[in-house]
């Protein structure tokens, strides 16, 4: 029986120092029935030539070039629209698979559990001046065995928010029209809530799948700005509307309240002024009911005035 096709979607923009290693980690997977969709978001550096060279060496590497920059979310959407696989894996172009059997293990879990989403552990790493990877293990649950969970407000805390540590059935994108928002930061957070509203089960696969590269010039590492504040406000409003429109607000209201608070803490780590402005915007935002925000506001104010 022919193996299921897995579409690995890799948006790239300004990553000439990393994209080669990323692609090698995918090309060398023991699970061979894959297509590698590289979405060129017009970074303007030498990344495209590196990807073209890989495509000449391996026909599974395919390049799709945007006519205009769409950001990470938009590039992922392009990948989904062009994916032919039964399953999808998103991989950021500065990250890499930690082991050669990641897709093989994740696919086995997907088949055995019939879950729409398989999630994994990952490790952070920082490259030192000598080119040595300093790895910082991340762990989201204690289980040492593959396990399937029914999706509810308690179990979703086991699954990391990041979009790139998971194997997805493609039909949840097609049937539920799941997509990322173009040109926002923290797009994984908004997508996460859309995802959990449209799946009944998720499967944990006990493997360290991805090495997540921590870069000093990345979006996550940079000091936060007013744009980040506005993106968090947009995401809050979008999540609330989606939960309400899909009838999932009651089910996930406590998770959403914690998300509002967590977003404020991200801003607080960068700037008290930004976090204070976020609290004021929460107070003035009439689109989200106060009962969903009041605990977040109270705890953030307490942190601000320590």
C-alpha cells in the first residue's frame, strides 16, 4: 500500500544563513513520500538561490513565489492552497527537524489514532560563536508514551500553541476553511483557537520533533512595539468573535481569559509602558465583555505596580 503524502510547508524570507540546513533536515527524513513546498515571500537575499539549488538536487522540493509579500501567515496559506498531501507540517525556515524519523513517528501516530492533529515536543537552541548548538529542552507534558486526548478546556493546555510542532490532516483546512491572518505577529495564537474549535481529538507523539532556533533579530526575540500591542488587541477580538460565532465561548472562556493575560505579560517583559497601554486598551475595548478581561486586567495591573 502506498504511503500517505505529507506536505511540508516552509515559508522563507531573509534566511540565507539557515534555509539550507532546514531543507536538509526535511530531505533526509526516513519518511520519503513528501512534497516540500517552499514559499518565497520575497526576502531579497540569497535564500531563493539556495532553495533552487536544493530543488535541482531533489524533485520533491517545489518553489512557489509570491507576487507580493504576505508575511508568515499568508505564506502558510499559500502552502495550504497548493498542498497535495493528506497531511501537512509547517516548518519555519530557520528551524529544523531534530531527528530523521520525525515524520515517520508522527504519521504512525496519526494513522493509529485517527486524530486530526498530532503534536510533539520541541527543543530551543542558540548557536554560539563556535557554531555549537546549545540546546534547551522544552517539555509540555510528562507522558513518555503516545496518547490521544479529547479536546476540552483542560486538555488543550497540553498542546503547544506554535503551529510548527504538529502534523495536521489537510481536510481540516479544506472542510473548515482554517487559515492564518496575513501580516500580523503572533499569528499562531489566533490560529490555535480556530484549530481547537474544529477538532474533537488530538494525539501526543512522544518525540522531540523540531529544533527551534532562537535568534536575536527574530520577531519573538525583538523588543515589542506598538504594532505588537495592536496585533494582540486584534487577536483578542478575533478569538472572541470566533469562539462566540462557533458556539465555543463557554467551552474555552477560561483559556481565552488566560490568553488575554499572557499577551499582556509578553508586552510587560519588553516594556512597562506598552503593558500599561495594553491594559488601558483592554478597559476601553467594548467588543469583548468585561467578565472575560477583568482577571487579566487585575493581575496585569498588580504586576505593573509592584
